[in-house]
């Protein structure tokens, strides 16, 4: 479990244009990661 201030592990996902996006491409910049729990619904 990460704690406030810990470095996030690198990951790659597909952006809205279908291109890969890697967290490490933002190294050195401030980034806010937000994880939405799907409104506490199953799925």
C-alpha cells in the first residue's frame, strides 16, 4: 500500500486517442492520481 508522498510505480495505459501513455513520461512534474471506486458498485 502506498502512503502519501510515496513514489507511484510506473504504469502504461491507453489514452483517449488510443496511444500508450506512461506515467514515467511525466517524471519531474507534479501529478495527481485519482482512482475512482466506481461509486461503490460491483464491477
